[in-house]
C-alpha cells in the first residue's frame, strides 16, 4: 500500500481540462469532418467544398465538431453541423452554429436555410423555423444538400440573419 500511495503522490498533476476551440475550417480538415459526418449518419456529399465558409471545433489536436455554410447570393445553406458523441450536450453544437452564422452574416447572407432529418426539435431552439421546401430560394433549393444529400423527408428550416 505504501508504494501505491507514494506513486500517487509523486504522479504529475492531472492536466487541467482544455477548452474546446472553435476556428475557421481548413481544407485539410475535410477528411476528419467527413469521418464525423459518416459516423453520425449524416451526408458527406459536398461537405468538403462547404468548409470554405465553415468552422471546426478542436479539443486539443482532435477535431470534435463542425458546421459550414454554402452561400447562394444573399441566402445560405447551413450544413454539416456535427458534434462528436462524447461532446454532445455540452453546448458545442450551439457554439458551432453561432460561429457559422457569424461567417455567413459577415459574407452578406441574409437568410439561412437548412435541411434536417435528425435535429428537427433542436434547430428551433436556435431560432430556425420550419418552412415549406418550395419557400427556399431557388438557388438553395437546387443545392446538392436539397437535391441529393437529404431526402424529401428532410425538414426545411429558415432563419433570418438580417
């Protein structure tokens, strides 16, 4: 017993918990983001391209979340919002969406749309309102997310950023 106690006392202090950082996505983040999306059962089609106006969350060196916006003139499509399972329920998803919205707003997006099958109850808490699919501006409605990645059963939502 004395040896175990001595080792415990001599052990280095546990590293303080590092805060999760949110930062602009880089092209090199695409494989990790696609892996998170795949693990969550979310579409990866077009996700890498959307990261040009996206953010990622890092816990140390690990990529643990992402969100991106595809811009269509003054409208945008929020997509690829994903959080690693061990970070869900921490408010990270909200922080990612807020960071992506800030980028969209800075780039002149006035209305932000999304399509979801899995977070129908979550996005309204962030200010998104369900709308009919045909209410989305035509350029958003023609996006890969609307036409290929999400089936017709996905719920379309909108939020004004103006």
